[in-house]
C-alpha cells in the first residue's frame, strides 16, 4: 500500500502534466494527497514545513538565473543577433542539417557550464528562426534542445561542470573527469542515436507535408528580425563568447576573491552572517556572466534593443516567472515524496540488487524519475546507498571512477518524465504542450537510459575506464 501511494502520485502528476494542466496548481495537491493517505493531520504542516519551504528555497537560489537567462535570450532576439547567427548557420549547414547545428550550439553552451534553464532562453530564439527557415516542425525544437543540452553534455562527457557530474565527486572522492573513455562512449551513443531519430522524424514530416506551424496556432514565437541588413556574425557571437569566458573566469576565481567563506557584516545587521562562497560559486559565476552578456548586447546594439526593450523585457519576465514557479513547485513535490514510507521502502528494496553498477543504475534512475529531478534523485540515492556501492565496487574490483560515471549518467535518464521541471520549463518557453512536443523527449529518455546499460556492457567487455 505504501509503495502504491508513491507510484500513484507519480502516475497522477505525470498524467496531469501531460494533459496540459498547471503543475503549479496540482503538484502540491498530489503531494499532499499522498500525505493524507498516511497521516491526515500532517497535511497542513507538510505543506508549510516541507513543500513551501523547499519551493521558496528553490526560488531564492535560482530566480536570478532564470530572470537573467530570460532577459539575455530576449535581448539576443531583439538585437537581431539570433537572426544573424542562424542565417550564417543555415548558409553553412543548410535546411537538412539545421537540427544538428542547434544540437552542436547547445552542446557547446551546456558543456561550457550554462545550465539547462538558461539554455532554454538563450537557444530558443536561434532554434525558432532556424527551424522556421528550414520549415521543420516546431514540435521538434524542445527535443533537439534537450538532446544537445540535457543529455550527454550534462553527465556523460568527462569534465562537465553541470551539477549532475559534480555530485558523485563528494561521495566517491573522484573528479569531474572520472572514467573519461567510458563517458565519451556513452555520450556518443546518445548523440548518434538521438540524431538518427530526429533525422527520421524530419524526413517523415517532410513526406507528409508537415511544416513549421503544423497547422496549429503558434505561441511564444520570437519576433522575426525584419531588417535585411543583419549584424555581423562576429558581432552577434560576441555576447555568447563573453558569457562563456566570463562564466569560466568567475567559476575559477571567485573563491580566490572572496575566500571559501565570507562574513557579511553590514552596519544595520544585528549579527554577522557567514556565507558559504564555495557552495554559491557556480550560481554567482553564471549570474555575473549573464549580466556581462546583457551589457555586451546593449553596448553593441543599443539603438536596436532600447526601442523595444520595455515590451520585450515584460515578456521575458513573464516567461521567467512561469518557468521558475513550475520548477519550484516540482521541487516542493519531490521534497514531500522523498520522506514518505513508500519511497523509503523502495530505496531499501533497491539495496538488495547484487551487481553494484546495475543496482546503481536502477536506484538512481528510479529515484530521479519519482522526484522528477536528476540532481534530486542522484543526491537521494547516493546519500542512502553510496557506502554500499563503494564497498561492493571495491569487492568486485570496479574502480570508483566507473561508479561515478554510471551514477551520473543514470541520473539524466528517467528524470525527464512529463513532470520534470526542466521539461515543463522548456515546453512553457517554446509555447508547446506535452501533447504536441513531449514524444521526442520521451524517446531521448529511453535512449539515455539505454546508454547507461550500454556503457556498463562496454566496461565489462573491455575494461575501459
């Protein structure tokens, strides 16, 4: 019964999200309904102490990233830089390779440390223009962005600065470059199969005369840049280069500027506050990089952007608020599900699988799917079972670098079910529903999960690390 409640909550929220209902409204309803099945008197306390606490925490931590990412994407659009970049990409790649071009651009940004939520805002204007020019169905855009930014570059390729590749280092005492060969093999597996799928989908759409609009109303369309005189491609690329370089610089230098901990003591404060700088470096670095990116666009295209910035910024802020509230609501939902008896029973049952790598895959994938979060599922699984994995891996002679890479890759598989916060954000920003555009993302979910087992098979057959 305990397990059925957790599974039922997952299935219900998945159906609700897929049917297009607001997760902001229904995530707390489903989570509190699950609490009601166990302890009716705990419903209101759970809402206040767990759901709202975690939801507000998420907003506190990530609102600047969402906001700055939305504004950066908007000014890139208003300046005409997106049109310039897309026009050049289209000229080089052609309509047949438009999807590959977006995947590669998104991969570079993701591997450079730009978060999935920022990628959505930054890449969508490029993707919309390129897909429109190539007359490729818009419904494929979310999946193509997901392939380039939220799969192999997030957790498979060695050295990725994404949180899903960093979390295992604290448990296995490894580095972000753990099992580089295995990670590259698994990542290329996802890239190749993903591109084969999307190419097949494009050809099928072409054969059936399905174009960009697909016969339904377009929502949240980036405004086409009508001026025939496009900005220089090098000028257009400058803000992206600034963001990438600034993000790297601040990531590697902020701790040397502030130290690992900073004591905040302003005159009107009753007591000083110790701020953990090391824990906030990645966020601060991205935020500062985005600010510099926005200022760069303003400096290079002030006249073009300033005339439309008032209205454009309103749209950007509106999209930002919807995106972050969707994701924060999911975060609150996961915080409640993670403490229910059925979830704890499932976590204990997964410990019984004898092969440490297979156990790791199933545990991390299952937990990530239940809470709708790669980092959340990975953290919960390793917090509960990392000691077991380490002892089992040592007994079997499996390097902990392999355990790191498999855990990291597994986190980015089943997490992308319909109730995943990044999925909801991606669809909201692109103006598409789950019914219209979730199918390709689910295909990638299956490919990504299969890739983890493929990587384990490669390891056992070859011993490559």
